[in-house]
C-alpha cells in the first residue's frame, strides 16, 4: 500500500474531465457494470448448486475451487492484452465490445443448461468452460472499466465514483445471487420450463447491458501507437515491472490483492459455513452471501463519503481492523441449535455484514489511489498488472480453500479464524506505513463530535497543480482542521520550535510538514523546500501573520510567502477560517484551552477565495481574506 508522503508526478495527464456522477457517460458505465455483475453472479449461483448435485456434497469443495480457478486463470493469461486494449483503443469501444462478448457467452451458458438435462457429466465440463469464458470477458473489461472513471469524472469525484461502482456492484451481486438461487429452484421444479426462464433472464440482462454501454460518450485513446503484445507473458512481465517501478502504486496493487484473496476465501467459506455450521439449506447460502456483499457496498459508500473529495488512505486501517475482528468473531459464533433461525444464525448474519463493511472501507481508498495516480498514457498497463496480481491472489485463494478443506479437513470456523489472523499483520503494516494518514483519519472522526465544519468555495481551488494556500491564524487548531477537511492533501509550513515533542515532529513529518528552522541559512533552505513542493504540484499552506491572533482581528502579513512563490508560477489561494475565534483553542479572553466551549458541536466554516495569480505584494492576499471575512459576517 502506498506511503502517503510519496509524490507521483502527473506529467502528461489528460485535460481535467468536467463530468460529474450524474453525467450520461458515468450513468451508462454504472448500469453496464451493474448488469454485467448481475449476469455473472446469476449464472454462477445457478450452476454452483447444479454442479454440486452432479458431483455430490462430498466433492463440493473441490468443485468450488475448480470453478473459481476456471474463472481466474483467464485473468492471468489476458492481463497484458487487456492492458493493451485499454491503452490502444477508446475505452468506450472496448467496453461495448466486451458487452457483445457477454451476450454470446450468455447464449453458450444457456446451451450448457439444456445439455445438462441430457448428459450431466458433459454439462459440468461445459459449465466450467462457460465460467472460463466469463472470466476472459471480465478480464478484458476490467482495465477499461476502471481506467475510464478518471476520464469521465472530475478528480475530486473519483473516490465517490468508486464508492458508487462498489455499491452498485454489491447490489448486483446480491440480485444475481438471489436470482441464481431462485432460477436453480425453478429449474429443479419445472425442468425444461425452468431452463427457458433461466435462458430469458441470462440473455435478456446481457442485451440490456449492451444497450446501456452505448450511453457512454466516446473517450480518447490513451496511447494510439502502442503495439499488440504478441508475447503476452513477456508483456505481463513488463507491465509488472512498470508497476514495480512506482512503489506506491505497487503497494496499492498488493493491497487489492490481499483484499481479493481474503474475499474469495470468505465467499467460498460462507457456502460451507451455512451448511455445516448453521445446518441451513442452499437458500440460506444466498441470504448470508447477500449480507456479506451488502456490507461491502455499505463500506464502499462510507469510504466515498468519508474521503470528502480526496483519496483518504487513512480509512484503510479501519477497514482492515473490521475484517480481522469480524472474521475472528465468526469463528466463535454461538453453536447452531435445532432451529435454523437461531441466535447463531442471526449473529453470523451480523458479523458477515460487518466483515463486508470492513472490506469496503479497506478496498475503495486503495482502488481510488491506483486510478488517481496512474499516468493516463500508462493507466491501462498499470491496471492490467494490478489485475494480474489481484487474480493471482484469487487463484491462491482457490488453492488454499482446497488445501484447508480437502487436505487438512479444517472446519468453516477454523477458516474464518485463519482469515482474521491473516489480516492482523496487514493491519499492523498499514498503520506502520501510513501513520500520518491513520492518525489524521482517527482525529477526523473524533473532530466531528467537537466541530461542525462547513466548506465553501470548493470550486475556487485548483484540482491539480501547485497552490500556495494563505490563511488567517485564529487558533491552535487551524492547521489540524485544514489537514482534516481541506479538499486536497495539503502540506503545512510550521516553525521548527513550535513543538519539540518527538512524536509530534515524527507525525508532522509523515504528514509532509515543512519546518522552518531558526537561522538565516536554514530559513533560505526552508523557502527552497516550499518552492520545490509547489513545483511538484503540492498544495502548501502558510499563515502569513506569523502567529495566532490575540485580538481576533486580521493582522499584518509578512513578506515571506512572496519569497516562496518566486519561480514557481503557482497561484495564491486565500482562505478565511471563520468561527474559530472564540473557540477553546483561541486566545479570546486572554487564554487558550482553559475555558468552556460555547456550543457543542462548535460551528466552523472554511471559506476558499478565488486564486490570485502572481501577487506582487502582501496586501493583495490580505485584502482577499478580509473580503471573505466581511462576506461571512454579513451573511
């Protein structure tokens, strides 16, 4: 997973897309991927119980593992061609082509069902073949689907877009799982008549999905000169090398791999858990799987909302902790009783839901980071390499499930316990890797009980590129609130002697704080560091008053911030922090901290003014902030 302070250049980035979450293209993508996920899961949960009927319950674990392997292996074989298609052609063209392929595969799936009524043994192999084709179609679809999101929506909506993709995928999995189990019941009860209903559902959903893909507006080819990878394995190695050369992206891809490996194990284990531990039937497998994926969708939405328009990696440790705790508690859930709907059943439902929530919180920020920081001309290759690692993890999951269940004869409870224990080192590694992001998010959650923050003027903030943010200094908490609630990741400029405690300096350094050391030579070096950060495209904040106000009035601005701008060609973004004067962290009344809060939660506004290009004196910035203050007081 990525280290938050590592910066990745955005050279060569395409023009900032202006589409929002309600645009025609993004709506078309949502519907397209939703119906594709419905069809995948509807067919899967139609043929899984049919396959178990053919091989018998004693070989069910082997059949599940083989079926998962059939779905995953095409991802590994087609990773390089999928990346090529996403880079070489318009991603819209690739998406539409994949939906045509889905329609053909749906027809083949229907054929395998009818063969099953005549030759069950042959039908099993045909079903495995159709699952492999579904995997191939999904492999080619993935890089173009995820790679198209940054080309459709603004950068400040990427996390929210991924949250919606995650939510609709979860709803699709629930719908497909329930529909598949219902179609299985109808097929068993009605015979050929049930098969015709299954055929109508599979082909009908594929046709509607194809029509929805036509809503997507044409997208530019990212790399029209890219050649087809004749030697696919070699190209996959090249894509992996490209991914490995960008360490933060590699860590993010490995984080997705861990997520998919654990998720595949959990999904297979639910089938075993329901039947062997809860004593319920196949219909209840769909119910508990639905709760698991509803949890993933809920976590995905929360991750999108809590990200607040940026990629918030501090959510990842919370998600990992949720996975670990829920999996361990599933392993010690109450034993099943003679009644199916017992306390054990309801506790299992609850902890599976919580497991899904943790998974959604864990995965969405990592996926958003991959998309946001992948260079457009290489995004297809990077996402293809990430997909390769991800599905290598799923293939590993199928092997582990077979080993644990068929060879070591572990129970479903044992497998959930192993999943929880395996997540603990992942959690510790994430916290060690992202201490600043983790602490920032924890403080963000806690701060919502103290402050009610309102952000105005978001449209005035450049979405990308360097920006020197200048703000009034009303309280001790100003910098913390900007770090927590500013729409972009922001680096603070602070005096080195402001706080000498080692843990504070360590945390501040991890958050990218630029310290100004005492002494003329050190000040010059600090100004140079600010210029370098601005030139790299960072947003840097300075309080030009130089100290916290003692009167509540806006003080005189020092000229130091003008020196930071020289040679950078970046704008100044004025900000007024409204409402903080009078809080317990301000000097109102002559002292800070030791006074009672007036309101709880305390209302605060962050007002962002229009950028000031190339200011020539301090008064331009001061007047802009004074204007924001006047507008707030007169509102």
